[in-house]
C-alpha cells in the first residue's frame, strides 16, 4: 500500500453526542442507586468519582486532535511504566495490580486503557494490518502490556486488552481467514496453555463447568451470583431488599457482582433497562461511522477500540453474574464501584469527543 495522507479537520461542535453523554449519566445514576441501597459510604465515594470524571471528560474533550495524535506513543510508554510500577508495591490479595500515590490506591491496568487504544489507533492508521509485514508491529504493541497485566495476575483485564486490539485490527483490514486459522491453532494448543494458567484461574474454569462441585470454595461466587439473579425474578425484591447483597452472601457485591445485586433488587426489568442503556451507548459510538459522517481513520480505529472495551466488559461481567461465563475480575462500566475504572472511562470518552470534534489546525499524517 503506497503512502497517502488524510487531513485532521475541524468537525465542529456537532460531534459532541449528547445521547452518549446522557447514556453515561444514566448508567452512573444506576450505579449510584444500587450503591446507595447497599453501602452509603461507597455511594458518596462513587459520587465524588463521577463528579471528577465529568470534569475530566470536559477537560480532555477540549484537546486538539493533533495533540492526541502526537501524545499516543508517549501515552503508550507511560502505560508500560505504570503497569511495571505495580510490581514494585506490596501485593494485595496475592495480586500486584495496584499502586498507591499520596495515600490513594489506583489500578494502572484500568487507568491506561485509553492510552493503550489511542496508541493502537495511531499504529493501525500508520501501518495498515492489511499488509502482513505490519502485523508483527501490532502484535508486539499488544503483547507487552498484555503480558504485564496477565502476570499481575489479571486475566480479565488482559482479555479486555486483547479483544479491543482484535476488533481494531479487524476493522483495519486484517484478513479474517488468518484469525480463524489462529483460533484453530490456539484451540489445539489449549491443553498446553492450561498449565500456563494460575491455579485459581484453572479453578474458575472448572467451577464454571460444575459450580456445585465446590459450593463453599471455588464455586461459591458463581453460585451466590446465580441465586441473586434468579431471586430477582421479573420485578425484583425492591431497592434495599436484596438479601444476597445486604447479608453479604454475594461477594464483591459493589464491583464484579453489582449486576447480580441490581437484578436481585430490580428484577429482569432492571437488568433489561441496563442492557438498553448499554445498547444505546454502543450504537451511538458506531452510528457516525456507519453513516459516513466521520471519515477520519484515526478517529474510527479509536472508536472501535473503545467499543471493544465496553462490549467485552459488559458481556463478560453480565455473563459471569448469570453463570454462563467463567468468573473473572471485570467491572461493569460506569455502574461498578471504583475510581480507577470511572476516571479511565471518562478520560476515554473525553478523548472520543476531542477526536470527533477535530483540531483547530490542519495537518497530514502518512499511512504506510
């Protein structure tokens, strides 16, 4: 593919999608209501995170597109530094996932998500995945943060990185037939990969296949989540009346299993409403590109990366809460409690708004 260029253009304020912002607000409010009924202390902390996140969206959205293009490789380097720094702090519950700055506990693997997909978007824009010689560049960019996160260990977040990257290179034109062949090879090698997994990760897979085999051990989380979801039935027990969460039978009721908490209290209708909100948000991400109103490839690839992150987290979190996917530590975007997750996603959407608005100055970027 020969050298060509595209222009970073000023797209105007009409690319501030108010439906996206409203969806984010409603998702945040859903999380707040659930936390208010289960833990008032967490409610106030989450409210502060959401207010800071709103400020972050506004601040980042004012950036020029060319600044984000320039920053992408530096953001990737910063990401690797932060992910490596997590190994320097004392492990918490056997995992090196957190760093402490001025007494505040942060999770780098969450915080760097927008930086990672921004770097992926720039790399795919410059080096098209259609050319197989460029594939190794993209694979290397993925493997470094992927391995750093996997060894923390944090399989869930590593999967999010991988699925986002995969969706971006497919959107960039990577031959799908090669992905099928790779999937076959990986499937054939699964018995060997099994031994690479940590003992608790193997336990989660076995528990998924038969949760009742160890109801008081490895299967406890999955069983309690399914009990909570099932007891909600159609209309739920009512806000503040969920026994699984309030009696603390449900572990991580405010983070990984907040969907089970919500469905227990608001029932199928509450869970369905949440799905509609996520569906609306995901559709709004893709709609301008489907309609062709935004032709900038850098913006397109970044959008696909953000879409991949959100879709993966929603599917895995809800799936493990309902017992159809093995349990792994993945939060529900904007609903689960957690400052790192909230601030990271707000930064990501601030970047999206900035990219869609475009820059005040024009420039050209070569694609090889």
